[in-house]
C-alpha cells in the first residue's frame, strides 16, 4: 500500500531516460569510437616485448621413490622471490625484461616465462634461469661430498673388474669353463656397481635437463598485448562517460525552459547588479 505522501510525479520513468539517451545516439557512438581510438593508440605505444616459455616436470619420480623430491610450488616461489634470479634482470635484457614462474594446474608442470626486448634475449634469459635452477637444486651438503666419494670408489672397482677380466682372458692353459664362470661373475658385479652409481647420483642430483619437457622457445612474434580487449574497454569507457554528460545537458536545457527558473536567474542577476 502506497504512502499518502508519495509523489507519483517524482518516480523516475526509465522510458523517459531511454528516450533522452537515444536522442543523443550519434554522440554516444562518437564517444565510443573516440575511446576505442585512444585505447588503440595507447596499446601500440607500448614497448614491443617477446616472451620465451619453458616447462619442467620437477615432480618426476626417481627410482625407488614414493614421493617427488621437489614440489612445483616451492621451485616457482624460489624463482619468483630469490634475489639471485632477480639479479639476472640486468640492463642488457632490456627495460621490460621479466622472469615469472608458475605451476600448471592440469599437469603440475613448472612453467618458466621470460620476456625481453628481442626474441634471442628472451630465449637466452630463459636458459639462464634453467641453469640457475639446476645449480640451486643440486645438493651441496656434506652428504653430497660423501656420496661423491662412494661414486668414485665404485668407478675404481669397475676399473679393477675390467682389468681382472682382461688378465683372465690373457692366461693360457686355463680351464675354459671356470674362466667363463669367473668372467660372468665379474660382469654381473660390474653391472651391480654401475647400477649403484646411478642410484647414488640420483640421490644427490637436483633438477636437471632430464626434467625439461619444453626447452626455451625462440619467440617469432611479440607477446600478446590484448589490444582487442583494450579497444573494447576503451569503447565502453567512452560510452560510460558520454551518458552522464548527456543527462546533465538535458537537465540544464530543461531548467532553461522552465519559466520559474528563468525568473530566479533574472533575480540573481539583478541582485549582483547585472542587467
């Protein structure tokens, strides 16, 4: 139930507003075109940059591993925050050079994106980022030195095994059956040592080139600047700015046609001494 004090004439007639706006359709269209043109100029005035992308499977499982050694989010945070990676952004890469690491939600790949002022610079910067990731994730602890010693010992055993097999083959008047059995045992022992070396190396190695799924690409076109989106937003902005201007002009024009308003303006002019 409407209140008795409600003034029906005070209600806003949306149809009247639509009539006012439609009467200035050409002005609105002109403002939209002008906004789109300004957005187009600003988009092409930006510096041309090139983007190089690489991807790594840092969560790949090694032999005898139940969980990955590295998490994609940890490495991405390392690249985005660590100062050593920020120091790569020297002047030689261009003013708009950047390094960004992210994680693909679909396959959990680590995505490295670098930008620079030329295709070759962008690709080279991406390669440097990967090299630094390799170095950072490699173990540098006392365990690393201990494992390296074990690997060297295993390699020495392989050399001794190969020498023993050669000496056994060089002997004359030996029992061939016994000789073949001993050589077979030596070869199996050599294989065990080689497998052990692989396991030891995997225990201390970090992310390597074996984890790379996509090597840093050489971009052939500038990175997308989303020019079309900017033009659309510019056109919408032009129309949005035009609408209140149209309504203000309509209000001023309607006020100027009202006799009471004209009389008040005349009174104001008379009071200030203007005739």
